[in-house]
């Protein structure tokens, strides 16, 4: 295994201790401490007038500031000039000439048959460190326009199969329209990301200029960044990937003792003629940083086809926030919350009853090998 050539993460002792205390409070508040959360300590759903940013304020850093560091991009890792395919180091550790998407599916061990003594008390299957992406943001762009069209991909390669596990992937014919400072919608990962070894984050994102030829498009970011236990701490952190024509901020974390949570959302009992505006956000590990999973308009009862794989520390709580409204309505969106405790196996269900529809949430738990 190649050791990371990057500098060790520089975090002060006081900040690190604050983080450990915050994580301890978040993980144990359901036992001997009164809950800091509006929905209590048991599985439930409720309505709140407060934002989750306020509700999680007790675990923010003391100075409230977010440190953004520059990502160290591997030399000779560009796709546009083809140097990545000639890089013997990246080929050795990441098999970067293999362009296939990972074929490994989530929920591989949600319902295993070889647990001992049983699934609830299983001592056969074990948790591991995993990587979790919190957000992607267009930090800056050199194009002289308020909105830009982005296409390309950001993907990871982990030790499970070294194939591409896409965080976002858009074709030139179906670009993302965003402005500087906006989030880039994440459509992955397809499955949980193992961090037992090093993980490569590979990216090739471009700005569509409006012409017919791809050669005239601008390169936003291009290359590979390596993450390992040396530079990916057990807390969320943000790095800026700088490119020729802009930069993308990625916020991620290494999650200890983690399991894979696969979230499925099913909309049913939809009132005819009602268009549901639905947004879904996830909070894990006591973090105040939300993970935006979807923002969509739904016109009929359906099972949302997008499946979400999240890394959650074992025996901690995962919180889901739904913002629900009616398309074109002048009324404020209603917020609904539910929570799930992470297990190594099995499935949990919760149903949120609305006036015009019903939302069924299924969470499947699994370890990853």
C-alpha cells in the first residue's frame, strides 16, 4: 500500500477535544442525558419551527468558523491531456485505466444467514471506517456569467474493487445549471465507501460554453486526490479542489466504526391533482452539517428511484428532515423529522402521514466487507 505523501491534518488539541466531547454527547444523549433534539429519544416523527442548524448549535466549533484547505492534486493526473493513464503510481494503487462503474450493490449484508448467535448479537460481521461526502459546492468560477452549465463526474475508488463509485455524474447533454456559491447535487455514492485503505477521489468536470464541440468547453477541475487516515480525520472537513477555470469545495469525513445505511423513500396515498414539493436532508454523528439527498416535485404516488447510501457510526442516531410543500403554493413548507439508530444488519421503517400524501421511509443496515 502506498503511504500518503500529504501533510498530516493540522488540528489543535483544544479543537480536537471539543469535537470528541461533541460526538460523545450526540452519541449518548439518548441514555442518561436529556435530549438536545426536538423529537425526543425514541423513534418518532414530529414538527418543529426551529431549524436544525439551531438545534445542533451546541456541537459547533467554538469560533464557528469553517476552515477550507486546498486539496493536494496528484501530479500528472489530468484526464484532458491523458497523463492520468500514463501515471504508473496511480495505475498501481488505483487501476485508473479501468473506467467501469462499480458493480457492487448496497445492502449486501442487510439480511445475512451466517450470523452467530443471531443478527441482533452478531459476532461474525464487523464495522469499519468509511468515507462520507456531505456536500459539493461550486466555490468559484472564472466564467463571466451568473449561471454555468457543469458536466462530468466526481467519483471514488476504494479497496473493495477499485472501480468508479460516482458521487455525481452528468453528461454534456444533461448538464447541471448552478451559480457560484451553490451546491452541486450529489447523486451517489451507489454503495458505501470503505476506508480501511487509501481512497482516491477522481474528477473531471467541465463548463459547457454553448458550442457544439466539447473541445471549446472550459475545464473546471481535473485530476485525483488521495485520502487516508493521515489526512482524513474523524470529523467533517472541507477541501478546495482548484482548477483552471474555478474551484469546487468538497466536504467529507472519515466515519469510525461505521455501517452502511441505504435509504429508500416511497410516496403513497397521493391526492389527485396535488404536486408535492419534497426535499430530504440527513444529519449523522451529531454533526450540524446536513447532507442534501433530494429536492424534487412529485405528481403521483411512487417509489423514488434514487437510492441513497450513507455512512453512520454504529449505535448512533441518523436524523432525517423532510421539507414538504405544494408546488406553486404561497404557504410555507412543513418540516417533518424522523430518526433511526444504526445497526449492523436489518431494516427499519417509519411512515410520515401528511394531509395530501404519505411518505414511507425504509432504512436498510449493512456492514461492508
